[in-house]
C-alpha cells in the first residue's frame, strides 16, 4: 500500500498497503511557522503505528510546503520545508505524497515533470528525474508503482525505486485501460492489484510474484453496467491481499472473493440507498473484513462472516498505512482531521 494516495470523494478510497522498512531518526528541524496546517484534502501516511508523514502548508500571498514527520504516533511532529515548492494561496498543493518507508519520501508534481525526494525524513532533499530510466523485473519490497495509460494502447507500470528514481516494469498486464486507479494497490501479503476500464470493458488483474506475471481476475456478471455487460462501476477494496471486495458506491452493492475472482459472493449492504447522492463509503480491513459507513447518520458496520453488524466507531475513516484518518462534519471530510491506530482513541492532526 500505497504510493500513498488518499482518495476523498464519493465511493471508496483505495489505499495501498506498503511493506515497512526501518525508520530513521529524523534530524532536528527548525521551529515550524505558527500557522502550519493541512491545506485541502489531507495527505498522510503512517508506516507503522508510531512513524508517519503528512504534508502541511503555511500561507500568505503564496504557500510553502512542509513535510511533517512523527515518531510517537502523531502526538508531536517535526517539520522540514520542501525547498522550491510553493503554490498560490487559496489552492491545494499540486504534489502527491509517496512514502517508501520511515525515512524515504517522494513528492511528485501533478504535472509529472518534477519530483522532490528525501532519504532522511525531510532533513535534506534532491530532485531526481521523473522520467523512467531502465527496466526492472519486479516491484521491490518497499517500492511503489503506478499505472501509465497509453491512449488506448496497453498500459505501462512505472516503479518508484528506493533511491528516488523510476523504472518501467518489464511485464505489466496487457489491457488498454483509459479510466483507472493510478496506483498499483499492494496487499499486505505482497500481492499487486491493477484495475481500470475503457469505454466498453472493465479489467482487474492480480500479481502474486511482485509484478513478474499477472492473472486477470474475472468480475461478477451482476456488477455490469446497464447495456454494457463487460463494464462495471464497482471499485476494488483490498488490504490483506487474499480477500478482495468490489464496491459499487453509486448502487450500494458489494461483492467478495477469496479466490481471485473464481467466485464472487454478493453481500447485502447494511445501508439502504438514500435519496441523497452521497455514495457508499467503505474501507477494507487488515484481517480481510470490510467496514461500511453511513455518512448521513454517522453509523458504521463491520462484516462478520457473511453479514454486517454495528461497529463501535462512529465516523467514516480511511486507512492511511498503519493508522486511520477521519475528518469532521457529516461527510467526514472537514477540518479538524483526527487519526487513530484502533478507531477508538483519536488524536487531532495538528503540527
């Protein structure tokens, strides 16, 4: 998991679960600005329950970006400014947080033309080239991968290596995906998952040898869009790598497979589809379960066997590596944001 990409919006946020490497002790940082805060959708990732990173900004006429890091579960944070990274006040920082381990972090510009990379938790920075250089046979432990769409031609997969460079994966799955989740989702067992569609068909692939080979995962026929029997609006949700869910956020429908799509079991959603267009929010669990949130009432439900039961937590939360992140308000997408290791005890995300 995760590249980390946190996706906030209707439906499900899919998050990569990453292999955890050693966590270096970051160098002391200068005192951050007093107004340092999350701007826009939060970008946060914890490599374990204690060590994590977040993007923060300080704004006047324009905004500077800081990489904040914690070694005590987010109780305290140190922050280092990212040199040369600024954006207009009132906008969001146009970079994506990609955490490799407890020391190495990449910030990739949305335009794909610039990368900031640190190997010491933000104390020093380099700008390695973004363009892939060379070919790798597999996605390394601690590496991240993204899908590259090629205008209807077969996709490519670009791997972010532990030294901050990129390389192409030798054997990506063969499919002309044009609508896709950018990140390769990595399960806790090391499996890699790719999903996406073109105008007529949807695909789901899994690799169980770190990208050396891929197997197409058949999708449930019942999840097809009206009039397009090979295309689905469902989205993958997987954490442990063995149990995968297909979540139709707009139709409030759920399916589960434990054998890479040989059989999909329909699950009865614990929430009836409301008249409001809010979308079903769900989060895969490390034990192979699934938690579903009712954003209109604040209730949540956890899958036990084949049925959902009320859960103790009362707020929608998304997995950000080894912890969970939740916002305020009825939608759970407003400040202040809080994080938790167990979704019972919450700590405010503040720097």
